C-alpha cells in the first residue's frame, strides 16, 4: 500500500503548511481527521489565508506530533470538498490526498504528547466538536464511495 | 448524558451500524437487540459496528460487542467492530479487547479485511 498515515488522538492539533510567492505559511489546525491510509480531512475558516492559498497552489504539508509517538509530516494535495460545512457556514472542509508521509520518529525518544490547550470558550469548543463530527461523517462517506466503486 | 442513537446504513453490500452518544447499562440492551437482529438477518454480508461516534462505553457496552461476535460466529456472519476513538479506544486497550480478531482500528481496515484478509488490513491500519 506504500503510504501509511498513523492514527492520532481525536483532539490533535496539526500544523498545516501552504505556499505562495512569499514562501511557506504554517498555521495550527484543530483536530484533523484521518480518513484512511492516504487521506486527511480538516476544516478551515473562510477568512484563513491558507484556504485562499490552497485554491491557487494545492501542495500542502501537515505536521502531526501527538501522543502515542506520532511524529510525521503528510505531504500531499489539498482540495476544498465543501465550501460551507453544515452548521458551520464560515468553515470549508478540505481534503488532503497524501502522496508521501515523512516519519520523524526517532529511536532516542518517543513523542508523549502534542500541543495541549485549555478551552476558554465553551461555544467554540462545541463548535469544533460539531465540525469534527461532520468531517468524520464525510470520512465515512468517502469510504462508502470507495467500497461502491470497488463493486463490493 | 448523551442519549444513545443507533444508525444503520449500507456500506456496499454490508451493514454499517453506528452507535452515537453514550453506551452503558441503561441502554446496552437496545444495541444488543439491534445487533442480534441484524446478524440474524444477514446472509454472507458483514455487519460492521463503527464506533467513531461513540463518546462513552462502559463494560456493559463492551459485552454487547463481545456478544455480537459470539452470535456472528454461531451464524457464520462476518462481523467487525472498528474505529474506536478517545475514551472508548482506551477502554478497549485497557481490557485487552483490542487484540480481538474482530476489532480493527478504523473503517478502512474493516473494509480491507472483508475484501482481502487480515494481512492487508494491517497495512491499511498503518
């Protein structure tokens, strides 16, 4: 199968890097959803420059450092799969088709945790949970489409 | 407490059962009965229980999945449980249940197992 994204905990914060003529731009992204071995879904606010850059240059890298010794960069091509997410019209759903996974794990240590944060806004926390739920449903739809395409 | 909802849908020719919310002693029987029905109705198609939306599960809930595996084995129905996250995933790990052959990390691995066998499923799981 070649490409093999690891599993990461549900509340993981990743770092998404996009590029434009000014060079690379890296931003934190909340709770990227692993769809399968080579696909990731995440939500981006409509005002994010990263979303605008993806539309022009879809090459991206997603760094994930998380509990369970998860340390990798997924490099691939991003596309907007939903301009407005159900219940979150200010957010777009973005799918990354992963072409390569750089494994950063080392024998000298294990990664025991990623970025931790404490929520101040209940509202924003619940809104993120809803967006992640939508992404997970989209992930199931993606798998369902693949199964149907295989005629199974 | 988030009430338990049970969503049943098709995944190709297989049946996908997605419990939403919290599974415990107060509602485990409902899921157990539904699983028993679906396993009974299934022919050679599989019953896949997808746990990605399950927020909480106690040991009574775990027994539902174990009992489902027993019923499926008796009726020779392919049966897989996949996609446990967070607290539910940790419970499966702590109880050692994650080593069960019918338990897989995600839906993709479940599909691969049904169509290609265990070895490729391990590759898909990463």
